C-alpha cells in the first residue's frame, strides 16, 4: 500500500465495534472449547445494549 493511500481515521472501527468484535471472539472460543459463554459477552456479541464502562 502506498503511503498516500492510507485509510482515513474516519474509516477506523468505533469503540463499540471493537468491543462487539472482542465479545464475538470470546463467545466463539467458549463454544469451540465446549464451554458456556458469559451472558454479558453473548449479549454484546449479538449487538445488544451493554452497561457503560465501569458498571457491572
């Protein structure tokens, strides 16, 4: 890729998208290892609402 053809910062993932991707990976790994994924991770992975940072 040429230096002048870098993607713009606006094309980067949002914080919510990064959190959802992480949750999807954790859910996948849980299923792959025959484990039950965490309820919170499953909810986030499916695009549901989740508590603000620092809240349980």
